[in-house]
């Protein structure tokens, strides 16, 4: 009877490969956001999921594979939250303002720390560097598409939208580094530097993006 019960338990918790892989990546991403990518190991993820390390290595032969996937998944999910690709019913000004507002919220601090963390590690891990490049391209394309929408709608004015995208992302990187200093006091003028830059470069009146972007409920 005991043997039969154990067999049934194993069958009950068996998951299809896609579900199991997603579970592993999600667990690794949670560890990365909370403790840094250095803490993502096959054994640590196995411990968190209460499975054997061999199960993790079945899906990810090396820790580098898992780290790159965990980072890519976390960064991609964050981009979809900050700047939804399908959010096309509202004006580009509202969408851009909401993007800036969301990057000022506390949950984004974790992602900011992860970006600083990954840029350092990517210098020594080619697979991670490749994934970083993919995410940087995704961010540029998403933000560039939003600005292009604003130009087409007559809401934004700029002679070089690609440079504006680069400038905004550079400021975001700087703000991410600032989060990692542990500074408690962050004046609003510092937190809104990216919005102020965008307003100036896109021909918008000061405060336009702050008024146009609604904080998520």
C-alpha cells in the first residue's frame, strides 16, 4: 500500500516539460531579483522548488544557461509591464508618461538593481552578454516605436528620434545606478530627469508627461 501511494504521489506532481521549465525560470528570476544573479545556481533553484538538482540540469545543462534565461525572462516581463506593446488605444503622450511614472515606483528598483548586476556579469559571461544585447534591442525598439507613434500623431517633434531614445535609456541607466547607491533621499527632480529630458527633446511643455501619465492602480 505504501509503495502504491508513493507511485501515485509521483504521478500527481509530474508536470509537462513546458510547465516545469517555466517554473524553473520563474524561480530563478525571483532569486535574481531578490539576491542578484550570482545567487542563481542549479542547486539553489532545486532547493527552492524542492526537487533534485538533476531535474534542473535536465532543462538547463549549466548555471550560465539558467542565469541568462532567468534574466531575459525577468527583463522581458518588466518591459511588458512598463510599456505594453498592445497598449495602442491611448495617445502616445499618455503612454510615454505612464512609462516614466512606472519607472519611479518602488517595484522598479529591483529591476534597476538587476540591470546593474547583469551589466557587470555580462563582461565575463558570453551567453549572458548575448541576452543583454537582445533585451537592449527590445527596449530600444519598444520605446522607439512609441516615439514614432507620437511623431506620426503630431504629438512629438524631433529631428532624430533614435538619439532621443538613446538619451532616455542612458538617463534610465543612470537612475538605476543611483538606486544601487542606497541613497534614501531621491528628490523628485532627480526621479523625473528622464521625463524632463523627453519633454525637452520631443517639443513638449514642461510637466506634460507628468500630467499625461497616470500611475497604475
